[in-house]
C-alpha cells in the first residue's frame, strides 16, 4: 500500500451488512423510533450530539436504562466550564450497573500473567468476591467518600477491590507496582487512604521482582492508613505482621449491596504524569464515568454483550479504568500482567488466539515492534473472531496502519483514538460507520464539541490548531484533589481559551471529517516561526528499519537561538554513521520540508517515557535550556529513569561547549 501527502490510503470501508449490525445503527434506529430524529450518517449524528447536549445525553440515560435511585431534575443544569452540572438530583451506583450483566453464559474475566496460565472468573464468583471484600471494607470503617488505594498489577484481585470500593461509594485510586515508592507516595499521600491493597511482588520478563520493601515504605509513609491488605503473588505464605492477607478478605458471607450516591460523587482519582512536579489528583464522578464509558464502549468501540475485550495496560494508566468498563456493557474482560514481549514478541497475539478476542487494544509502538520482529499475526495465529484493533497513547503512523491490514487481517476495523487521563476517555476516535484512512483518526466522539483553534481562538478548517473542547462532557473532572479554590484545575485547561477546554494537543481536521493529531502543543517545534508537531517526524524517522525509536525537541536558548536535536535508538546491528544520518535527513526533507531538519542527530540507549508510555519531550527540552534534572524531571515517575542519563550528559556537553552552563530554574 502507498500513500501520498494529498490522498490518504483508504484502508477499510464498512459494509452495509457490518453497519446494520452495529450498536451505532441500533441507537440511530432507536432515536428515529422514540425521538423522531433521523440522521443520514455518523457526522450528522455527531454534530447534533455535540450541539444538543441535553437531548443527546438525556437520550443515552434512557437508551442505556440507567438505574437511578433518585431521578434527575435536569440533564445539564449549567453549561459553564468547569462548573457544569450534570443530571442534577440523581443518585446511582457504578458497581450496580456492572452486576446487572451477570450471567452463566460466559465468564466475567479471563486473565493471564507470567505467574500462571490462562484462567477465568465467572460472574457468580466475581460477585461473591466483591461482596466479601466490600463487607471487609465496611468492617474497617470504609464508607461513602473514604479513599481506598491499590499498589497492584492488572490482575483480577485489583478489579474485585475496585468494584467493592465503588459499591460502597468509596473513592478508588491505583498505582502499578512498577511505580517507585516515592512516586506512589506522591500520589497516595495526597488522598489519605484508609485501606491499601498491595502485592508482595510480580514477575516481568521472566524475573521475579519483590515489592515487600516498597510496601513497607508505603505503609510507613501513609499515616492515614488503617489497614494493609497483602495480595500474595510470589509467595503464597507471605505475611506482614498486624496486617491482613487477601484470602482473609474472601471469607465473608455477605450479600452484595450498593450504596446510591449523587451523580457527581467521586468514583476514582487518576493522576497527571508527575514527571515535572507533584502529580495532580484528577477526580472523576460515578455518574460521569458510567455514562461516558457506556457511550464510548458501546457506540464508539462497538463492544457487545459477550464480546471479549482486551487492552494492554497497567493499573496506573486510564486504559485500565476503561478496560474495567467492559463489564458495564456485559463483555468478558481479558486481563494480562507481564512483559508483552516475553517469552516472545508474539505473546499477546497468542493471547488473542487463546481467548478468542473480539477487540484487541494496544499501542502504535507495540504494532511497530511486532512488525520489526517479523511476526505475521494473521498467518501464525487464528484471529478469526477478531473484529477490532484499537490503538492509543501516540499517533498511529500510516505505514504501521497499512501493515495491520496486510499482516494482521484484511477486514479488520482499525481504530486510533486520542483523549486523555483528564477525561478518562477519547475526544476523537473510532466510528463503525465511517471509513478508515491511513494516518487519520476516523471522527470526533459523540457528545464532544471538539475544534481546532488558532492562537486567537478562531476555528480552523483543515489547518493545524489547538485541540479545544467547546462544550462540557460528563467525564470532565469534578475537581482536582486538594484544590479547594479550583485554581489548579482552571489553570490546567481553561487559561488559554477562557471557558473552553484546551487539551494541549495539536489537531487538524480533514475535509472528510476525520482528523490527525500532530503531537503535544507544549512540545511544539517552532523553527523559523513555523510551528510543527513532533508526530510526523517520528512517523518518518521510525519507518527506517535501522531506527527503533526517536525523540526530537526544540529548545529556546536565549538571544534568539533555537536548537533542534534528534535522538534515535538504533535497531540491533545498526550504526549511526554519516550514511544513516543522511538517510534520516532525506526522509524528513522529502516527507516534510527542510525546515524540520534536525541540527544534530545522536544515538542514545533508550527514550525516556512517562509511566503511561508517553515520550518525555518537555523534560528533555528543559535539560537543554539549563534546568537541572531534579527540576526538569522526576526520575521516580519515569518508566525507564536510566534512559535520562544519556540526555543529561548530552545537554551538559552542549551547554558547556557553547558557554551556556549557567543553569536556569
């Protein structure tokens, strides 16, 4: 497959038969029958949903049969952001909506880790365990509004503990156990949990990694803690004096009950990356997440009752929270804990075959890695049940998308989405009723009034601008934790365009209604007065077989000087010689323009990422601007902190060579 700059490659066109069986078409038919609302295509429906917020979200309340103990007085009491008021007066419970799907027809969970083979958990057993843990939480005095934290991997026990907390109206928060102690404390100290669930360790890449020392430090560093619940993974007999173990908490014989809470009551606390400061505690509501995840999974992802849904994620990323939402729509949720490349880079494709996945969620980097490893998923594995491959976390390069159709499945529905932890969903992503073009995201999500705006706030058509949401969404944060005045919340999203949500991404909409994410606007390259996103450079550079991964920054050095270095991680056996540097520059020059050519190209051992997998562009930029490492980045909040070493050395050498070694704070 090929693609020109002006005519993107059409990769997939939904058939009439496919569209007729989609949840979206069912919803549109329901609107026609119950509301006399008729839409010719998805884009007409999306435009209505983004303009008529009350009518749209009110229709979803009825369509999904929301079980409210108290009905709402008004769908949208105020549109003003960030103080929008949704479904005023209503009370409900997230966990109650999960268990209305219980059935003996298929399991609730399938799960696999490096510690054991594929296993399943029935709906009946899930309900029993959640009821038992909820009763144990009650006995610890946990009730409405109390915080329950978890230092846990992506295993069934984590999901059980979350549902138990939600059933009580308690507030959930989790970190993956690969977080360092300080990084976890930076999050959990803020919220003062009463109970902490934690594992003794985990296995990753064939190595057992104990976390008992870190758990002890967490307990000592959380004075609010009344109870640690240890979940043995490496040693079934492990105990911590004076603390409970998971098996003790499964021995309660109690019915599962649900505490109704207001629509806007906190469900969980997620966190910003924390790479350059204390992580912000982002609080989402029970009702907002319930409605948004029902919408995004049912209408955008087309997940149906009995489907088997997987996303490769840890419990420290919002995709774990969205994956848990699969239970809201009656899907079987597939959990995996381990290294996706162990024992081979085909591990997750084998999981797809073994679990007969219908939906496979991953990242562009994983797909690129599969490609470079020479794996042929469509030939090596039975993917006959697979209907959708979803990707997020970074823009999906055109050539990787084309590879999926050539080497995974020709009739697959490939969806790329962009959103954020901030709203725990997507702004733009998949639609089962529109085509897939290489390098593009299909469409804005329903109910999302998203635009590309210029610096002066004017809408842009087919031009790159700031991604701005013009109207409120139910899953926008209700507040930040420990931000009583709302100042941190407002300054994070609403300072640039007052009353409108600025996400911090560059986006361009096409004449087809699709869009392209151009990269983070806070890491924008600005050479010769021309602003450029980084995503296109990564797509071009990383399409070379010698390049495993890359990172580019643009640093303002004072006096009008601007320095734009490119860093590359080489594939095994490759050498960064002059010939390869010339090929890299030629690829950028012909694919973009000479303005995007880097000043220097360096080979590094690794590219640093946040714990959520995003490249650390801004902290590396700050190093070159003279900011000390301890102020530029928090290594404990970095997935691979050793990767920072190369960049610190390169930045120091550059500044010393040019007499710029006076640090700036």
